[in-house]
C-alpha cells in the first residue's frame, strides 16, 4: 500500500457537533501531519506527530484535537467549530530520513461548518 | 522561519509551449525542495523534488533547477499539455529545531492554464 487514505471525503457539521477525521497509511512512515487548506492557498501546517508523539502544534485552537493511536493512524477530533474552519483538511506522512523528507498527502476531507 | 516566494501567481501558455515557475527562499539551511501539483479538488501530488547537493534534476517533460548561492529554484515544464493545468506549489524543507523532521514551507502557488 503506497497511499495515504482519509475518511470521510466530505463532512458537514454544525457548530455544536463533535466529529472526527481519520487518516491511515501503511507505508511504515513514522511522521504524520495535519494540514488545513483554504481555496487557492497553500496547505497550512497544524500538527506533526513523530513516532506517535506530538512534536509540533502550530498554535491551533483547542477545538481541534489530534490523536495518534498507533504508527498507521492519525485522527483529528473536532468540537465546537466555527464557520471559518471550513476548509480542506489534508493528512500527510513521511518516512523520517533526516531533514529531507518527502511528504505524501492524502486526498483530504472537505469540511463545511454551518 | 523560512520564507518562500513564488512567481508568477498565474501563468497561461499555449499547448506545446514551455512553462517556468520560480521560487526563492530565505534560509540557507533549507536542503530539500519539492514541487507539488494540485488539480481542482484533489490532493497535492509530488511531481519532482531536488536536494541541496544537486543542481538540476529532470523527469521526462519536467525539470527542476536549484541555485543555492542565489537561493532560488525553478520548475520547468516542456511541451505543455492541457492536463498540466493545475496549481503548482513549490516548497522548501528546513530541519525543525530540536528534531530530525524536515518541515515544509510552501510558496503561494501558481495557477497554470494550458490552452489547447
């Protein structure tokens, strides 16, 4: 398996809902990332997990809560989101080979917050 | 942190012509430079990358050049086809402090349109 997969593809939620995004890879990568991407903009880094431990949090609001249950899975728990949080949420993984890592992106979850 | 500038923001070419997208970076510690292609509604897809110990790399119609002294790198697409139409992002990777992870800093993107 040489791909990063994400579920669901689309998600519509209200501001009071709790939902989760899921990301999975079976390439043996030990770094996993969450990005947020608005239309016509580059991906913005949110979180990085390295060996299942949170290593980077880009000052993301606490209504976004990441979780890495094992080396293949990455979740993003969502609670009390705002309409401006509507975006494409991308997961990526990389093999950790020194500093020069190739990041492979999943297809993303298109999130709409009503 | 790193600052990556990308130009132009939009580029229109006729099918068969060449397209060039240029990026500059600010931090000399950056050592890995990938290019991603993103079609509408799709994931960013790595199309080519270059590391700081190499000046040029080619893969069929796509080539990337790197000038470390001037801190700039460029994507060259020859014999463009309509299916090359997409947003292209350059990025620079710099080691994150206190870790061995490379962290990507993206340019703002170039919308390439290839007219048949």
